[in-house]
């Protein structure tokens, strides 16, 4: 004990600016490269400290070839993937495959929050129009206003001269059924309706294959509001 106190005092005398640390607690810390990797993982969305630690140690246990492949994939995606100048989709060709397609219906645009939402709509194979990706949704709590969304380039697209001569008849707002998604949908509707374009919202209600018994009242209310003739 006396020895530890003496060493701490000695450390302070030799470098008065350094914080006195218990040598035992220092042993518990990660080495700098590991701590740096954990910090980088913590920056990713939805990753807390524990998940970051798990990911860092997963990487440490992988072979060098596997890690190199992972690093190259990260670098390649940053080098080759850009935002589509028309719809903001992430793409390796600009304009993207949807905007440059000659078979898609240019008179209808589906607005989504994230590129992976586009994938969900596309999987249905029932939508043949174009897309517009906002890369987020309005959220005053998170400090996301209209200027933070990729929305400014939606309005010019409604003019036929910017849309290969085709007039946009309808804009489908397919943002998430969350408070932020609804606020974003309302904002877009207020923005576009004065321009005379039809603005529609995707229907919300019962999930397919579910039972009425297990559906919450908000979903049930939406399902009743969005009912249709059979
Ligand atoms: Zn595009």
C-alpha cells in the first residue's frame, strides 16, 4: 500500500500535469487501438458501448484476410457510391438505374425516408414509378428541419422540362407511420398541393396475416379510417 502511494506521488512529482491514476484500474482499460475501434463502432447508429465492444472483439478474432476484405468493402462503397443527382438514391451510376430507366412511369414519384425503404417498395413489384429519397425525417427533437432533408431537389422534378418532358401527376408519400414520418408527410403535402400535384399517403392499418385481437388501438383506428369497399 505504502509502495503504491509512493509511486503515485513520484508520478505526480515527475509530471505534475498528469492525473494520478490507480495503476490497477489502468490495467482494466483497453489498449489504445482497441479503444479507438470501440469508439468508431459506437458512432454507428443503434450501437451502444456493449455492442461496440462485441463488434471490436469480433474483428480482433477474425483472420487478417477477412478484416482486409471488410476494410476494402468499406473503402469501395465510399469511393464508388454517390447520391443520384435526381432522386438522392445511393448509386454507382448517376442518374441511378431508376431515374435513367426508359420503362419506368415518370408521372408518379414515391417519396421515402431511406434508400432501404425504396428496396421495400421495389420488392412488391407493383410500383413502376420513380422515387425520391429524403435521407431522414423531420424531427424537432433531434434538430432535423426541412433544410436537413434532401427535399429541395423534389420541387424542380415536378416540372416537365426537368423530367424528360413528362408531367408528374402524383406524389406518393411513403414515409414511416411514426410521429416524424407523419410530420414529414404533412410538410410535403403542404409544400406540393399548391402546385396542383396530387399528393397521396400510403395506407396504414392491419398487418397481413395478423389477428384483430393483437392489434393496438392506433393501428386499428388507422385501419378503420383507411377502409375500402369490397
Ligand atoms: Zn435516381
